[in-house]
């Protein structure tokens, strides 16, 4: 019988303290807290949480094991459907997925499914070193482009089935968006991301960094010259979008991608690293998604008075609720229903402010969200020295433009069916490269599905 | 890790290196660049490809000391390794995909300034190997800072030198020599390719506009990843924002907004200078007691 207690609070770093460091915000549950929270689960006959999980993790089953203190069993329940619990537990938008569907959430607080998943993932990472089970080599090789969540998941599954897998990564460090995009304070690199990548390597997966598909090599050279039987393209959605307003090329206007890459991948916040990062005394971040929250909170940690400018209202903010909440606690200003129309510069060509217009919400658009309409005559200026554009990203055209017969669709996304099959035989794709910028869990799910499809394709050829 | 096979000091602050990178060497074409990261702490530094040999599997880069990372790179010796060497990046020079018959009918003039001489070399060499003799102007402050003169002489049609102080060749700027060739000597050129400091490219492009000679320039914008991800290298060309790393690095010199490009290039100058000063002082044993080095 479920325990009718309030949701067990999770310990977090003090907001004032964390606003000037890059240590993780949330400490997560300890064993007692996790077991106590797990007792709140009603163990529904028809679990809505599972239906709303993009990869259908058997949530009540793993929570039952946590409640009983059988953490290894909990880990293997999750492992049947998800490869990266310590990462997804931290970055999944639980409020629109599992927790959003939890029946306890109707009258009170849903079970903290994300925090429990994270607990199990972290517990498992701490145990470390158990020998993975790998099928004997079947002699066939698969190339994976990109080492983000989709690429890692696909590579891991294929390696377990006995394929020889090599991942090609464009940057100098594997991990994709987990490394260059999501900040340390939300997803620790050494403690969480690196061990997850090590787990994949322990399955025999090779990772070649500094190798750009479409430049250093091509999809065709992998298939024709390097002896790979199939290729999985998981190159993400890395191209930043800008607004196309006057003043956008002034010094001090950067994409969130640039800002976050300098800090996360190049570790510009650490003085022993050479890469510099410019931070305004006052920084305005344009956008309302997770990337905007990451950028604004990073600017805050680097000393800026940091503000979010978003053209819709708070209800439409696409960011995770927890990130918005944390950002507010850290002193981030939110200017909702506000849209920049021009970036203003000083006589030396540096940013001195943004001219904005107030918006109101009109009719719902194609996405179902009410579309913002500018209010005539409402222009005003926000003084600042830096503007960070966090308006979304689209897939890099490098691969599509160098691979004959590979079809693309909207915004340059690679066209693929639900199994990742593209218009080219032996070429599969998944994750953000196919969907446009989405979530870690969807990318992971797409990678795993493609692994099954690649296995079907290649086993038919044996 | 990528091994340095050869190192040659070209001037006190310019170094040439051959780096073992078989995949890059196999795919490299004239006009492209690489990104180099010297060690774990290093910046990702974009450097134009100065030469390559697909058979031997090496790529040549020419580095001028400007900041902390380039200094560390220049201090490496043959036999040492560097952490990362990625490429080839950017689009190859346009002429690479043009029919040879048409190239052979054209007269090319390359204008190279300072360390910009390095990326000009593989272009002139590529044309030379295909029977196209291109004229080349190489400019520098003085005779001691001219680089790759012998290499260039071996592949160029005619080689002209220009130095600010007249210690070698023409006395004056490359634009003065260009003017002399076209206006006084009546030389006809079908296209000009200018690579060097932004300010030089700006004035070469301004001159060739009046002569009506199509002109290509190669921009060395700031970059982080070099694959289109960060947008640090944004440049306005013909009124449109382009990314130097994926749309360039070569652009129509008559369409580039050089003033904006120069301003954007200086974005990190103050921070870089600062980092270099701090490092110099630390190396000299100075310890800041009031925390200014943080």
C-alpha cells in the first residue's frame, strides 16, 4: 500500500552560493530518501508514467525495487529500456513525460521519478566495473557518426549484439551535446558523462575523435573503402539560429552554442584553460528553452547580471520547470512577452543594449501555442553589454551535402523512417539530426531502434 | 595525438610544421584549413593548410605567435605531439572545381601578405602542377620577415616581392606593387586572390574593384569548433550573414564587409593580450600580490 507522505524534498546547493560556482545544483537522493520516496508509488495497474515515457521504462517495477533497497535489480529494470539513467534522470523533462502523467500529481505532487532514476543511475556508476556481457564477434562492422546520446545508445546496443562498432566524433571530446551543450552545474562531466562513455567503450566500441563526416571522410568512403556494412548518422542539430535583426553582428552578440561551448567544452571558466569567454556586466539571453536557461545561468555564474527575454508568456516557456525554478532562485530576471527588434551598438561596434517590443498572445499557431503579436508603439530599450541568442538549432548540412542520394526534409533534417532508415541503403539516421533539436531520451530511443534496424539489415546479409 | 614530423623556424615568431595526419592529408584541398589544439588546456586554433602530402600522410601548417596557445604550439619540437588536429575544414578554393582548359586560359595574380603567404602556396602549387603559371606578390615588413620565398619561386609564374622598407624587392605595400603592375606595366589579370591581414585584403579588394578584376579573399575569422556550430565567425558578405568556417573561408573580396570583419576579429584582443602579459610575467617569476592575474 502506498505511503501517503508528501514528496521527499531533494537537497540542493544554496542558490546564493551556487550562482557563482559550476558545481552541480541538485545533490540527489541518498539511499534513505530514495527508498522513502519510492514508497509513495501507487504501483498502478495501468501505469500512465510508462505510457508517457518516450522509451517506456518500466517505472513502477524499478521503483518497487528501490523501495525494497534492491538497487541492482532496479538498475537492471531500467537498463532494459534506457542506457543512460544518470543522465536522463537529470535532463529529461519529467513534468511533461512520466511525472506529468503520474496519478498522484492530480491532487498533489507526482512521484519524483526523475530523481529516483538518477539515484539508481548514480548508484550503479558508483558500483562500477561489472563485466559487460557481449556476444561473440559476428565479423560485421558499423560506423556511427557522432558520440552524443543517439550515437552512444546505438553503438552500445550493436556492440552487445556482436558488431564491431566505431564512432566518429567531430570534436576533440566524445559526448556531443552532453559535453559541449549542457553545463557542468546540471550534468557533471567527470562524474556522470565520462563514466557513461567509458561504459560504452568497455563494450568494445572504438571512438575516433577529431574526425568530421563530410570533411575528413564521407559516408561513402566509410561504406566503400573502410569496410563498414552500415552507417548510423547521429550528428545532432548543431547549427545555431539567429534572429536576422539589425545589429546582430555587433561585438558582444553570440549564439548560445558559442557561449556554452566556450564554457563547457573549452572550460573557459577555469583559468588554467586558454580559451577566453566574453561576459557582459549585464547579459540578455533571448529564448525560453533549456539552452536559454543554461546560457543565462552560465552568464550569471561568470558574474553577469543576467536576464531572459522571451516573446511568449511564462506558461509557454519550453524549458524544464526545474530549470526555470532554479534560474529564478539564482537571481535571473525574466522579461516575458518581450521580443528584441534591434541590437544597439556603441561607436566602437560593441553592444550597448537591445531594443525590444512588448508582445501579447494571439491565436494558437500550428504548434498549438498561442502566437505572440507585437504591441504597436511599445518599444523600449534594455541596456546590456552582451546578447546571447538561444533560438534553437538545426542540423548541420555537412553530411547531407556530401552524401549523394541522402534526402533531407524540413530545416535540413535527414529524412528517415521510424526505424532510422534513410533514402540510402545501409545508411541509417536518428536523434536530433532527424528530428531537429529535441531531448536526450528521444535521441537515445532513436539510437536503440536504429540498432535493431541495422541488425535486421546486416543479419540478412550474413 | 598527432606527431610533429618536421619543424622549421621561418622568422623569430613564425614556425612551419609538418604534422602527421593521414586522413586530413588525404582529403585536403587548396583553400581549406585545420583546427589545432596543442594540449588539454589549449584553444582550438584555426590555421590554413600550407601544404599537404596524401602519400606521406602529413599536412603543413604555418603558425605565428599571437596568443598563449599559438606560443605553446610554436614551442613544440619535431618528434613532439599535439593533442588535436582536425580537418580539412571549409570549402576548397573555387578554381579546384573549374575545368582545367578554362583555368589554363586565365591569368591569376596571388597577393600574399605576411603569414598569409602560407595558404597561398598550396593554391599556386596546385595550379602549377596542372600547367597554370600564376603570378605571385609576396609582401612583408622587411626581407627578414618574408616567408616561403624559395618554395613560392619554384611554383609561381613570376614572383614579385614587396617590403615596407625596400630591403627586398619593391619598396612599399603590396597594393603599391599591384598598382604598378596593372597601371604602369599594363599587366592584365583575370582574377586576383588575396590572402593576408584583413587590412591588406580590404585595400587589395578596393584596388581591384576599380580595375574590375574579380577578387577572392580568405578570411581568418575567430572560431571555436570550425564546423558551423558556434557562429563566432559570422561575416557579412553581399549584405548576408555567412559563416566563414562552412561558407568560406574564401569569399568574393568585393562583397565582404571588411570593417565589420576587422572589428569582430578584435573581439578577444584585450582578453588575449591580458592572458599573454600574465603568462609573460609569471614566466619571469613575477607573482601578483593583489590578485590582478586572476
